[in-house]
C-alpha cells in the first residue's frame, strides 16, 4: 500500500480545490486540477476550464513557465494518454521533465486505463496513485458513472412542504420554497449536463429549465422531456430558450413540429406502454451527458425511484403545511407494504434560507421495487 506524506495531502487538497472551479464549465469532460511542486514550493497550478481548452496538467505546466523539470505533479485524475481535442497529458508531463506524478482517481476510460504507466514510468517518472481517491471520485461521479455504467449520474430534486406536498391538487405550485432554495437549484442545474422533466410538468407549468444566472455556465444544460406520445406543444417556452432540447418518446406523431421548433426527438424502447427510462439514460450517456438533474412531477419521479435509476435525492422542505388537497412527492402504485419502502442514507442536512435542504442516497443494501 502506498504511503503519502502530510505535504502530499496538502498539495492534492489544493488540486481538488482547483478542480472544483470547473464544476459548472468542464462538462462533458471531468473536473481536474493540478499542482506542480518543486523543493516544497508550488511553481504552477492549473485546472480544466472547458472542453477544447487546456487540460489541468498543461495549464499548470504553462503557469510554471518552463521550470517544471524535477517537479512533482499532483493531479486529481489519472493523466490522459490519448489525443483528443488537446494532446496527451502524459506526453506533456514527460516533455516538461517532471520527476513524479501523484494522482487521486483512476480514469476508467478504456482509452486511458493502463496506458499512463507505460508512458510515464517508461520515461523514468515515479507514479503514485490513490491519494484522496474518494474525494476525487465524488467530484467526478457523473463522468465516472457514464464511463463505467453507461448512464449518467441521476440526481432527483424535490421542492415540498414539511408535510410532503409538491403542489395543490389543482396544480398550483409556485412557489413552495423560498428564494435562497430556488437559487441553490440554479447551481444544481449549472452543474448538470441535462435537466429532465416529464410532459405533465411541461403542460402544467410551461417551465424554462434553464440556468438563469449566466455567470454560472458557459452553456445551458440539455433540456430533456420524457413525452411518450409527444404531447408537448411547439409553442412551449422551453423550445424558445438558448441551448438544446431533446424529447424521448414511444410514438413519434408530432415529431416534425417539434423538430421544426429546434428540438431533437428520439424514439426509444417501451416499458409496459411507457418510455423505457433505462433506455433514455443510455441514450443520454451516448450523447456525452454525465449528470442529469430531474425536476419532474410525482409520476416520473416515482418511476425513476422505483426503477432504481436515482443516485441522489436533493429535497428542499419549506416550513409550512399544505394540507390534504395536494399532490405528493412520488407516485409508486407498486409500493403497497412497508417492505417496499426505499431506505435512504442521509448525506447532508442544512438550512438554505428559510428552508431545509436534505441530500440523501438510496441505501446500497436495499433494492428499489418497481412501481410500474
């Protein structure tokens, strides 16, 4: 087992801090930071800002001004060994003359796995892996999920009253939570490659599904609508926004009108008469989507949960009660006994403005029951 010094930990922690600067801009690439250190002095720092721009290692080497020879490079993700829109980072590190590379998490991409050792180690560079791996993996869960599981990381967002209501029975729902919580949701959208909703929400609320704070993003996330029979009207507001919109359906009558409005339409597999959500997620992964934020009604939310497709829930609870003439968080007809319940692990609970924000994940030992 590799051992790392206190100094190693400090420099990797800084590299992770740099990587977080790309939270809303690096997509679909991973968020990566790099710190170059020689004789315990930081000589260069870098981070990956956006696809097509310099990778973190190259950015740090440039910041070092050509003085990286003999340095240690601390990188949050295994350096790439392939040429894409930029050159291989392994070759850049070799050319720079670094003596040691410490990276946190492996890159599961089949193009990168195993190749960094032959390139770096053959050049005489000492390679140490696994420092602060858990933190690095958490930072890039979407990218790692897409590569290893062939689907995006799915985050389900819910805004509810303290008694679990998401809307009045007549559909009225604006606004349940306060301004601070709604602004926090903007950050969640900005971190996501796609924002998903169902046709019911489109018809009821006519949402934009955009990041309204332009300072948070370089590009709008893909807007995704699950619409089995393409009932969304071409005049829907989300079709008039900048960025792209994708519809997933099982019947594509009405396709031409939506495509004329600028949307992409994908006909996918059917699951008991409905859109096969697993197929939707596979298609999104193929489009390069790492993270999906779901902002949907109880039907789609319930189907995703019941199908085991949700990796994380973010629940904003407002300090008021809406009573009995309301709609709940999820609809799961198949959950008819306590044994069907989905056990959650609480990750974080904090106050956001006047509301409570709960971050939870399905417990790994409990299987979700398909509610149909």
